[in-house]
């Protein structure tokens, strides 16, 4: 099982889209809980998080660390509100979590690029190993708590997309 960390950037509607995309993973037993990270208090975000049974943390810290501290599981899926994992992601993440060790504590879901410029930028960025955690990453909690140094991310075959309404 894993914990999903969701940063709120777009608002409660985008948060609801991402939380609803996680329901099949909850039913499959992959996702055990969620932590919502908001930069400022918002009553509607609080209601959406509460309705989903998620833990809400209001913090000005833009990193994933506050979420890692509140997480109940060792493996964390980091998402921004509006992110939607695509078909097959549950199986891919189950396999990685089942076989992964903290030393290989960073894996990255693929993102589809819509425009030619975005695709070229994605290809160039894919050649440069980046070990910093970003939305769309599966990371071991010990990496975010600075107990283990992350290696270059393992590229997973699962994909993630942004809801077009939220860009």
C-alpha cells in the first residue's frame, strides 16, 4: 500500500478530479490514504479533503516533506491537483512497490506532451537525470525525510496526464 500526497495549486475542483481518479486504486488495495498539502486555509478544500477521508496539511513549505511526515505508508505517490493517472498505473505501481527498496526510492511516471515544443523539452529533460522529487513521482518516504539519498529516477511504463481544464 501507498500514501498519495496531493499539492493543491488549482483549487478544490482540481483536487476533486485527482481524488476521484484514485478510487480504483483504493478499491484494488494499492492506495491506503491521502495527504492534501495546501499553501493557505480554504474552506472548500477542507470539505473536499474531509469528504475523501484525506488528511489536510496547511503549510507554506512547497516541498513534499510535510506530507511525508504525515504519511502512514512508506511509499508515496506525489501528485498535483488536476493530475490523473492513466490506465494500467495500478499494476505498474504495485509491482514497483512490491520489489522496490528504499535505495531505489524514486520512480517517475511518464507524462504525455501535447505540443511539439513540450515534447522536445520533455525529450531533452529525459536525458538529464533528475533526482529531485516532482509531481508524478513514486518515492520512498525515507528519501523525502533525507534518510536515504535518491538515485536517478526509475522510469515507469505508467503514464499520468493533466485534466485539460486545469492545464
